[in-house]
C-alpha cells in the first residue's frame, strides 16, 4: 500500500513537472513567434562603454561574464531584439568653460566610436534616425541602432551643440545624471537641489530640443525638474529607463502622480532593469564600491584612462561579490502597476544594459524573450505586447519629430 502511494505521488509529481515544462516551452515558442511579427526596441543601453579602450566587437558573440558586455548583434538576434538606443554617456564634472570643452571632446569621441562600430558591421546593423528606419532595418535583416545623449553636460553653455549632436544621430537627451548639472537638478545628488528644478538655461534647452524634434528624457532628473519639463514641453516626453516608485521606492522611479502627469502629456516610461526591487544587503560589495568611489573622486573629473580603470575595477567587484538579482517577474510587477494606473499606452522597455541593468533571468540581451513570456503568463495580448516593445515609444518619437516640420 505504501509503495502504491509513493508511486502515485511520484507519478503525480512527474505529470505536474512535465506539464509545467511543456507549458513553458509553448510560451517560449509563442514569444519567439511574436518577436518575429513585431518590432522590439530597448530605449537605453550603455553599450558604447564597451567600445574604444575595452575593444569589444559588437559583431561577435561576447561573454558577459568575461567583460564582453550585455549586448552585441549576435545576442540581439538570439533574444529577438530588433532595435536599441546606445547612450553617449558622460559622468558629471565641474562647471567651467574648460570642463565643458573636455566633455564635448569626449562626447564627440563616443559618437565616433558608435559610428565606427556600425561601419565595421554594416552587414549586421545600421544607424537609425527615424522611427521608420527601425522597421526598414528590421525588414533588411539588420539591427537598428539609435543614439541618445545621457547627461546634457557636454552641451555646456553652447545650445548650438544640441543641433550638432542631433546631426550626429542623437534623438533624445537625458537632461542630467546622478549629480546636478547647470541645466537640471538630479534625483540622486547627495547635496540636494541646486536650481529647484530646471535652471533658466535648462528651460531653454527643452525649447531647443522641441524645435529640433528631439525627445526630452526625464530619467535621472529631480521630481521638481520633471514637473518643470512637463509644464513647458511641446511634445510627449520619455523616461528612457525608470520604473514605478509605488512598486519600489527609489528617487529614480516615478511616483503615481508623476505617472499620471506623464500620461496626460502623452509620454512613455521605459522599464529599467535597475531600481526594480529592494534586494538583500551585500556589505562586502558595498564597502568595496565605497572605497572605489572615494579613490576615484566619486567618478567626477576623471581622465579617459582613469575612468576606464574605475570601470574595470567596478566590474571586478561585481564578479568578486555577486549579488542576488531581481527577476523578470519583479520587473513585470512594475508593468502591471503602470498599466492599472494609466493604461497600456504609456510604458515600454529601457534595460540600462551595460550601465548596471540586469535581471536573474534576463542577464543579457540574449534572454529578452523572457519578458514576453512573462507578459503572456499575465494575460497581455499580442497587441499589448507590441505597444510595450515599441509601439508606445515610436508614437512619442513620431510626435516629437513632427515638431521639426513646423
């Protein structure tokens, strides 16, 4: 009798697990099929940090565990990602004419690295400048690479540079980063606000971006700066890589009132693989990071060589003291909250790969299908999924570009 009960239990368990495996396999297949039919877009990665001195060839499949970054063109194909925004990112330095000139030179160098990488991989990817380019390149069997400028710092006080960066391919500008700059207060500056939102030249920057048809990115800015942007923007804005503060209380995320204002503006918040969930403490890692920040002046005012050394040591700390990571399900909790609050038309995906973004089950771009699998599990339709992956963002992109024609 006991043997019969054990056998029955084992049979039931085997049936349960085999059924679950079959369902997961079916969802994976369905996700892959959906990705074949729709355009998929990630609105924010720091992949250009892998170029230049790090020498990563985006045309080859690289190992993220050995310094190869989270994204390259072969892994984009594996994960079913068609289009991506590369961030031309500069950390915040001091405000002076000399510092602005150095920042400009570094920004120009990063633009050059992106263009050079695309020229080297013309058979796999191309520079995209309009929403239509993303669809065209996808239909040609190539990945589409867009460019955004993360941190307006290298504009300095010369707003004519906005158009220069536009002509180099930049289609959005993230107004600030983790410290206040002369345009905007940051959400994370430990010294608190400097301008009580946008500065006078910050308002002028938004006006110039609207004139050019560039998207204004409010990720990283303070709450007051967010409302300042909303009050004057002539087109929908984006949060290129942010989440819902109600799900995870972090100043980098948007609270419910901000999300409602974003929806009223017609904008879109792109879900980020950082700021997802409060994770268990990792004291050895945190101590090593703090020591590194102190030794490298909190990453401010560094030469290219010093910044590369700091990045290398930061990645080494991550390898030495690995942390528990949030999951795709944790991220989609943010999607559920935002959809329930303001609807399906104002949310997308902006991973922040190569800038710290990573999930346990979407560790690099080769696993992007897993987001679609989780959406399917929660009952999102293919129409909903298409809006999340690109439809909402492309609507905002088009509405901004329409200003350029006025």
